[in-house]
C-alpha cells in the first residue's frame, strides 16, 4: 500500500498555482529592426495554466493562446500569415520578453505593464 501511494505521488503532477495576471496591460517594445511600438494587451485566464491574449498594436490586432510554467509565460500568435512566439518572464513591473516570427531574422522585445 505504501509503495502504491509513493508511486501515485510521483505519477501525479502537482497542480499549478492559478495565474495571477492583470486583465489589461500597456504594451511597448521593439521590432527586430529596432523600431519601437506601443499598444495595449488584454489577457483572459482560461485555466490554471492557460490563457488567451490579444495585442492591439497600431491599427492591428493579434490574438494568441499561451501557457504558464512557473514564472514564465509563452504565447503563440499569427502575424501576416506566419506563426509567432513570445516568451514572457514575470518581473516586478509586469511581463517582459523576446518574440519572433517563423522564417524571419531577428528577435523583438515586448514589455507589458499592468493598467490600473
């Protein structure tokens, strides 16, 4: 019996802490060519580890889906028909991280600061 309980403890993953994210952020960052951009971002938590995210940058809207692992959040999105990926690190001032688009050279940066 003790052996069975020990195996269950190893086999069952620990549940993740629920995401604690703001629902709206001010977005700023740089494109791979160094040009700057600003906009807003909305985040909706849909489970303990997943969320949807919508970026409004300039006149464009990009929708994505993401997941959390510890203090990192990753999200995918489509831009000009190509998939993109952003990997955020949770810091004391919101979320910050690099982003890239499949088949394009360079990496951009994005910083999301919670809106009050």
